[in-house]
C-alpha cells in the first residue's frame, strides 16, 4: 500500500527481531525474505510435518504463516514502544495446498493507532509455479510494550 510511513528509525531491526523471536514460527521453519514499510514476504520449505493426513498442507500451518506475516507487516509501521497482537483472524482456504514451499505476502490495509488491519495471501509453489491457496484478513491490536 503506497504512502505508508515507518514510525521507528530502527524499523528494519525491530521487524527482524520481532519476526525471529517467535519460537513457534522458527519451529515451523518460516523465513522473512522481503521487507518494506507495510509489506513483508515470508517463505516456508514444506516437509512432512507440515502436512495433514491426506498429504496437503495443514490449515494450521497456513493460518500460522498468514497470521505472523500480516502481523510482521504491521510491526514495520509501529513506534519503538509498540507491539502488535492479533485480535481476529479469518482464513479462507481456496484450494488444497501442496508443493515444495509456501510463500506468503502480507500487507497492511489500514495502520491505526489502536487497531490495524492487514491481509496475507499464501501461495504454494510446485514445480516453480505459484498457486494462491489461502487468503487471510487479520485485525491486530497496537499496544504499548509492558515492562519486564
């Protein structure tokens, strides 16, 4: 989204630190591969642990990457003392997902002072071709960090 401005001079460092400090996301294997104000791209190399019983990417994996990617996009626009907490997540699974990896593109739709809105689109990459497999809309609370 054009016209979004950062509110932290160290926004790149803060965004990277926030993304990489989420233990669950690290355990999944998600990586942040592109970052700009209000927009990030993540990817995940798929393995057997990411699949459900029929061999498709588990909805929970898609929800996790979509939620974290959308939240990370919002972090790029916060002040140094603010954090982001998801308050609502809607995930639409568009087609059964399979492939070698997932790519997720998250973008801020509205950066609010108390609530921000973002979306994330998840693509499965199979044989070098991307296919849109799910779409998430996420509402996120913008809150001040608590000491300690």
